[in-house]
């Protein structure tokens, strides 16, 4: 059960589609219910309302999903949500009403506003007492959910799944022209892209002028205009580039010329691009309280920062210290990442399903 699914290509959509494929290959029978319009796909039920806008909402969603679940009678319902996912939560209510075990996977970090919303919903609907099992993608993402759900809802960490074999050993080859810093992600305010530019500017001041630096920030989004204005105003267009959206093949090629990778968002629930860069061998600079900290240890796979100023200091340190950068890169080349393997992801969800099946449900 997911608000969005293929043909949309966001992070949750791709992750859910990959999970469906891997679970089917493992022998599970998997069907998908989604509010996303699109072409017919085997085992995909598109619960779409006739509305002038394309949003994951349905005025009779609970009833439609209830009828679907009643006819198919799955062993367990696995619901995938972002911060706020109206269709997915309709699926949760329908599944609990039908008496089916439910696992809810939260793919996003709950910020203070989101936590307040779910507390209010808890007072109204008492969702904490529905007998749910929850999973999320990182230790950092689990903490705010537990603070709201309390002890009534078990919250387990099951990371996103990735095939990292194609990323192993790609970098850091370096450009041979100083230090090349790379970031990959949507250029959206919640990812703090302008703060990244400020941190890069500060890092440049902290590195000797004899060391050339350049940065490539891959991605597209609503913050591009603000970033372009900042670069022009602060004279950074000569060494910071915004090439737009890249394919996976283009990103892999870029990492071959990179020296380090930066993931600036403090509310990054997992950090797929950072994990791919770490698998490629790049030292990673990220926020200490983000999901990246599950697979990047400070001083081992990269450097972790507690603030934007710390982020700048970490980038400057790795840019100026060739020995530290080489040591971390060698470690990343020699060791497999501790997150992301599909074997561990499938095992984690299987355990959550079993727990949900054995957990008493309460009708709503």
C-alpha cells in the first residue's frame, strides 16, 4: 500500500517497486494498491478518484481499499508512508477494520510539525492502539516516531535496499586538479541546498589557496533559483556547478572524478546517494543526526557534523588533509557498507510480518 508508485520515480516509489520485485523473486506473492495514475501493471491496483488534480487522495478510499482487501485476504498488509500520506493511512484503517495484520514503514523523518500532527491524530483516532508494527529506514528516523508512538507500537529499523555491486570501487579517482566535492539530491528547501553553498564558501576560506577546489551539486528542484542567485552574488560560479538532474550512469561517472561526497540535510532519513558514494569508496561528510550516521562513522567512513559550521569545517579538513582523505577512501574501498543489502532488508521485513501476524489487532 503506497500513495505513489510507478510510473512516478521518486525515492519512495522506486524503493517500493524494488522491494516488490525482490520479494517476488524470493517467492512472495505481492500485490500493490496505490493512488497513482498509470498504465496497467501486473498485480497493481490503482485506486484513483475522478478528480481534476493528481494527488494521492480518494474521498471513498477506505471503502474501496476495504473491498479490495476483503476479496484478496492477504496474510499481511505492508503500508509505505512519507511524512503525511493520506491514501496510505486510509489503507491502514481499512486493513485494521478488516482484521488484517499491518506493518507500516515510514520513509521520512518526522519533524516537529509532523510529530505534532500525529500526536493530534492519536488523540482523535488512537492509532497507537491499533496493533501496528512500524519500521523505518534508520536509527535517526526511528527516534521521533518512538517519541510519539510510545511503547504501544514497536518501531524497528529496516534500511532501504540497494544493489551496491555497480558502485563498488568507482572512486575516488580524483580529477588531478585539486579537490572535487560532489553532492547529489533534490534541490528542495528541506535538503538545505543554500546552506550547503554557504558551507562550501566557508570551507573554501578554510583551505589554503594553493589547493584548488571545485564542487558539483547534481539535482533539480525549486531551490535552484535561490542557489543560482547565491552563487552569482558571492562569486562562486567559477568553481561550483549545478548541472541539473543526472542519470545513474552519469552519477557513477561523476563519482570517479570526485574526492569526497557531502550530504548536507539534517533531516535525511536514510541517504541513498550517500550510501552509493560510500560504496564507491568516497569519504562522506554528513550530519551526525541524520540517517547517514547508520553507515558512516566519524573518522572511519567519513566525518559527521552537528551543525552547518561543522559541515564546513569537515569539508575543509578533508580537502586539506590528503592523508586523512586517502585513509578513509582506502577503508571504504576495502570494506562493505553496513546497510543496504537486500538479504538483510528482506529478512528484516519477514521478521516484522511475523511479529504483525502474531500481534492482536483492535478494530477502528
